[in-house]
C-alpha cells in the first residue's frame, strides 16, 4: 500500500495492480506455451583454449505468437513463482537428453556436453532424481554428457537434502556446475559440502576485467581457489579477445560468451 498525499492508504495501487494483472497474463500465456509447443532451446557454445567446442549451455526461449522470441528474463521469475518452472524444467532436460542422443551419431559431437539450468523449485522437488533417471533411461542419453547448473542462491533451503540429491545424480554420471559464482551467499561452504565439478565465473566479473582491478583480483582468486579444489572453471560473458587473453593468462581453460557464439538454435 502506498500513501497518496492526503488521501488514505490505497490498497489497490494502480501500478501494482497493473503489475499483478500483467503477472497473471504472463502466467496464463506461459501455461499455454508449454502445451502449445512454444518453448525453444537455444544453445551457446563453451570452448577451450583452441576455441574447440566442448559443449553447450541450453538456454530457454519462448516463441510467442505475437511478441516473437522472448528471453528468459521476462518469464523465468513468473514460472518460478507459479511452479510452472517444474514442468518447464523437465521439458528442458528431456529436450537436452534427445539432443545428446542425436549427438551420439556423430563422433565429433558425441564428446560434447549439454548443460542445463536447474531452478530452485526443481531442486526442491522430492522426485527430481527419479524424474531425471527416468528421462535418461527412456531417451538413452549418456548421463556423463549431461551437466546441471545450479546457483548459490537456490541452495539456501535444505543443504543436506540437496547434497543427497546431487550425490545420487553424480553417481549416475551427471556433473554439476555452480553458476554465477561469486554473486551469491556463503559460496565457500557449498564448495565443501556439494559434489561440484565446476565453477562458472559470473559475467559481471568478466565485464570489467580489463578496467577494474577489483574484478581482476576476484577472478584471479576464484581461479586459484578452483585449482586448489580440483574444480574446472568456465568464464562467462567473454566478449573481447582481450578478456579471453587475460583469463587464459590467469589459468582459465574454458570460455563462454559472444566472442565465441551467441545462443542459437542448434541447426
Ligand atoms: P545464465 O544461466 O547465467 O545464462 C547466461 C546468460 O548470459 C544467457 O542469457 C546468455 O545469453 C547470456 N550471455 C552469454 N554470453 C554473453 C556475453 O558474452 N555477453 C552478454 N551480455 N550476455 C551473454 P539468457 O539466455 O537471456 O538467460 C538468462 C538467464 O535465464 C540464465 O542466466 C538463467 O539463469 C535463466 N535461464 C535460461 N534458461 C533457463 C532454463 O532452462 N531454466 C532455468 N531455470 N533458468 C534458465
Ligand atoms: Ca547458467
Ligand atoms: Ca551464469
Ligand atoms: Ca546469470
């Protein structure tokens, strides 16, 4: 509620009301998107020092009949709040599994991985492990080519349960990356508690790497930390050759960003 000058407190602020309406509209349209086959996966390459593609991150898009291709920033939060993210996230994993199966027909592609973003709601699902097992089995996708990206902020709930789930999925061959590393809370204790194989340096640190000594120091420290823990590192948001060079000099071996390729349909 907001104070409007001498008026009494208004509980139906027109701006907030419009937002709630919009929220409801997006939610209804999004439910339809799932059943009407309007979701798409775009794939962004992850490369090594020689720019060889190691794999892809799968990124969700909504092919809206009027708005065109809509990015996740406009709908992930709504999907998360409404719970729609759970079936949507399952769809993403199922599609990634299908793609991995298709990769197996070509020797070059067979080595490549697909990384999928997991949402907090998905991670909290009691049947997450069973669902992923089922999708791997029914598709025949190689589990050791599937990677799951989790963020620090989604781990705040029940760390022991989370660890159990991650351990069980790790036993299947799935690997975990800690996404947006350095932007969340108490990340260092997660490094100790969870079976992670990789850190992804958030693009906010890469953006000003060349001009801001603080960002450079943070990136350097993350790389040293990862090295001593035996974790690999992907630098995200690499747009300039100068950034790639500095990252490589600091010991980073995997890169993702517009310099190498934007997210695109796999074709
Ligand atoms: P994220 O996981 O951190 O994904 C990386 C984002 O950075 C992507 O934005 C990608 O397009 C963008 N990006 C990559 N390279 C560059 C670069 O060089 N410069 C700049 N400026 N940006 C770059 P996108 O595709 O809009 O996705 C935004 C976020 O939406 C993702 O951030 C992720 O948190 C979420 N998201 C995307 N797909 C899914 C999904 O299937 N499930 C869930 N739960 N979340 C998803
Ligand atoms: Ca990610
Ligand atoms: Ca990220
Ligand atoms: Ca991000």
